[in-house]
């Protein structure tokens, strides 16, 4: 799965890598490959972000219409990524069927674990977007996740495909802006939005989200889980991750997650500020910890929750334990009754649609590349 890479000299390991010698002994070639990926970006998307005519034509280009050469090259590269459409659709049903539970896991587990990365979170911190437009940015993330999981959503020109391409160029624009800002500390953080951090993000939306659904009591059989991993491997390739870095299956994804956990430094003040902005965006000022914060503690564990300064809530914690048992019993019945399974899928898809529509408040999610940092 991972090609070998030449490691740097012992005194030149990137500063963001924790315990490099011990972890290189533990993870071998995977360590060398992923550390080398810390300084690689996405040249195709960078070319689009640096070419204003391509930026203006990007939406049309991603729908197969005539466009300047950099945008056209990006579209053609994305179209060359192949996958079994039936497996993609089966994988998408896992998330759609979970409905609001998946939304809770997305926010309270996947996104928060992303914030825990003290180097990986710096492009988001420097952009200022999560602090100034926290709820809007989170609702746009929900729209992206929904779009790529819908049936046919990743076919060339479909909404999920187009949004993925626009997010890819948005990342490239942020990469360029941060590098030119004079505020980027390459020695401490490596390249902004690099290949290592991009594949880590795919893990947040794939195997880590799957694990969260199971913690909430949902049943995901092995075939469903692997179809879901195929879907996110495809998204990863479309969004610019080098294919050889993407885990082949769920077991490989969990091994890669263990590597990232072992080599990543502890959450920092920015991690805590991002987590606080996330939860503050969805509750009245001055209120105590709500379901989302209690769910986060349950889904990421007490150790990380304490490091992020998350508050505990005994009533919500008790509710979550009861809810998990009830969800597990209901989902066990659903898995044995085809008609109930079909109803659950339709209901979950409607709930995703309602949540996204309500969150965006009739204002379309544009995913435009930023022109400046906040």
C-alpha cells in the first residue's frame, strides 16, 4: 500500500512529529512514507488556485464545460479516478441511513479529532473562518458530506463531484494564502494542507466516523463498512490525495490512524479554541454543556476531552448510555427486516436533507476559494 520513501537525517525530522526514532522503529516504511508526505501538496489544484480565469470557470469546468487549461486538467484528472458506482452507492447508504446520529458523530467526533492536531489545525486557525463564521462553515461541511454520499453523487458533473473539486481548490487557495502571509511557520508545521494531513482528514470522515456510529449503537456489517471505505477512498483521490497514501480497507485505515495518533503532538490552545467555537455555535450563550459536548466526551474519550477542556454532564451522559442501548436494539431489528431497512434509509436521507437546508437557510453553499485570510 505504501511506497518506501527516503527519510531525512536523524536531526532533521519535522518538528511536528512526536518521538520520531521510536515511531520509525514501530511503524517502519509507513513512517517514512507519511513523514515525507508532510511536504507535498496538490500541484493540479495549486495551478487552478493561482490562475484567476480557471477560478472563475471552475464550477463550469467541473461539470464538463469548456474551461481554461488548468481547470480542464483538474477535471480530466478527477474523471480518470475510477470506482464501482454500485459500491459507492452502497457505501453512501451507511451514512444516509444513520440520519441525525451520523450528523452528531460528524461534529462531536470527526471534526473535533481534526481540531486536536496542533499542526494540522493551523490553516483553519489562520483563515479565521471557524471563529468568524463557525456555524456556516460547519453547515457547509455537512452539505459536502451529504452530497458525496448521495446515490450517483460522485459521478462526473454531479453535485458531490463538483463540490469535492471546489473544496480541493479551496484547500489549494488557503495553502497559497498561508504561505504568502508571512505567518506560516514551516519548521513547526510543515507544508499547509499537505498530503499527510489530507489523508488524515479522509480518515476522519471514513473509518473514524464508522467507529463513532458503532459507539452510538448502530450496526455496520463488514461488507457495508468496506463499501463505505471504498466511497471515501474515491473521495480522497478526487480531492487530491495521492492514491498510494489512501488505506486499502478498514484494517489499514485503523493502522494508519494509530500511526497518526502516535506521531501527533497533544492538542494545543488552538485545538481548545476551535472545539469551543464548535460547541458555542450551537447553544445559547452562558448555557451549560449540552448533548453535543457530552457526546464528544463519550465519542473521543475522557483523556482527549479533558485536554480540550470539555465539560462533563452527568444527565446527558446517562441519556447517551440509555440511547445507545435503544438505538442498538432498534438497529438490530432493522438489519433483519428489509422493509424496515428501506424505511430507515429513506427517513435518514430526508433528515440529512432537512438538516442541511435548515443550516444553510436557503443560501447555497458555494465552496468558493478565498481571496484573502481573515
